């Protein structure tokens, strides 16, 4: 409990500082080596830049990102090169992890090396991997459901089949229940709140609770995913919810993602997980045989300071530096509390 209060207070302080002009001014004056005082604690690891859906706003779904898969040998080498300051590996960047048939083996490898692991998936193909997944040691899995009816779900998640996703979630919930290990520790659904579904929130909560998952997390809508308005700015902005409480506030002067980076399927390390066009590459972890030299070496200090101060070209219209989640309507379900 005390730990939780401490964590909440630390988060609040960080977010106040990140919005403070005075604090941003102090950071601007610091030498660029000082940026290395902030270590990378989270990596977005792209083991698939391919996807089976065509979501309206997504550069992957709109074929703007070349599809590619990481092989198991490359993956394991990357894991071996990651320093222990990294706590979490998120297997979700451009594309859906389930397109890579080796992904449960990858998660198992990372888990055995002591990393916390997370995946976010559209859930359409997860039935092929249920047994492997519960044995992999995966910590968290988030499924994306944005509508309580097929009509609503299909508006944003183009090509998805709500019944199939529901059935796949039930398979995983059931497999965990009957496993000895009880992994994944957290099975959740995340929903993006848009003009399409903002009045359907209670239906969505009811649907998700009936699936037996641990929680539903509501997320604010980012219309310019990867810094691009795929269908034109007006079209996308008209999809913001009418209720302003559900809109993302992006008032941070400093970028919180200085503590994270993305590794693409070819080993390139990008400064930020909104760099869908891979324009800001710090180096290649496989070719250079090092993560730390690339991230903390002299060559990239200036670029990393630009990330912190949000002065890169992509930062001007950054879709992710703000309130990503909507805790007021998100829910933890009873079975989670009684575990
Ligand atoms: S948002 Fe996710 S599920 Fe949809 S097309 Fe993009 S990568 Fe695929
Ligand atoms: S676009 Fe800029 S501000 Fe946004 S997450 Fe990336 S580095 Fe940070």
C-alpha cells in the first residue's frame, strides 16, 4: 500500500515537472551527457512489422510500413545484449506480434533471462498459441476491443471479427485457470474511446467482464498514429469523442519516453515508438554488437537530448505524450481482486 502511494506520488511529481517551463529551461541548459542519467527501462521490441488487420488510422494497416519478421536467433542475441537496467520488454510496436510464429519462444527466452514481458494484440490469431503462451511466462497481455457489437468494432479495427476475438480470449482465460503457473499474470482488454463508442462504454464493460479477464482499460484516441494523418486531418479529428474528459491532453514539455526506445525487426534502434517511418535511428544492435554503446555513447547524446526536450521534427505533433489512459472509467474485475 505504502509502495503504491509512493509510486503514485512519484508519477504525479514527474508529470508536474514535465509540464513546468522552469524545469524544461533547467534541462535545456544541462550538458548533453547529463541525458544519460536517465537510463532506458523499457524497450518496444518489434518482432513483427506485419499485421492481419487494416485499422483505419494505423500506418501498418494502411500498408505504409514494410512487413518483416525478426528471427529467433536475432531475437535471442538482442535479449542477451540488453542491460539489466531494462525492466520491461513490450512486444508491441509496428505490427501484431502474433504474425511471428516464434513469438511465444521469444517471450519464454526473455522471461528466463529475467525480463518482464508484455504484448498487445488484436487477438485474432492467438488461438494458435494458447498452450505455448501459458507456459512462456508472459506477464501481461492486452487485447484490443473497441466496440460491443461487430459493427462498432469493425469501424476502427477493420477486418477484425469480434466473436473470434471473444472466443480466443475465453480460451486463454480458461487455459490460465487450468495451468499450474497462472501465467499470463494479467489478461486485460484495452479500448480506445472515440466518437464511435463513447456512448457505449457500459456495454463494453459488461461484454469484457463476461469474458473473465482481469480488467478493462480505456485509452484516449491518438489520431495521428506514427505522426501521420492517414485519412486526412479533418477525418481523423472528427473522431475525437465529444466528451472532452475522454480526450488526450498533450501538455508535456519534456518527453517521458526518454526512458524507452524501440528496436525494429532488423535490429535498428529508434529513439521513439512513434517513429513509424524509422527516421531517427541511433544504430543497429546486431551490427554494432552493443546496446549500451549505441544508447549512451557520445554520438547519440545530442539526439537523445532532443528527444527529452521534444525538439525533433516528429515531436511537434506527437500523438503520445499526454494522458494515454482514462482511469475514471477503466475497471478491475472482482476475480482479479480475489487472486
Ligand atoms: S493498430 Fe494494431 S491491429 Fe490495427 S492494423 Fe495497426 S498493428 Fe494491426
Ligand atoms: S515524437 Fe518526440 S515527444 Fe513524442 S514520444 Fe517521440 S520523442 Fe517523445
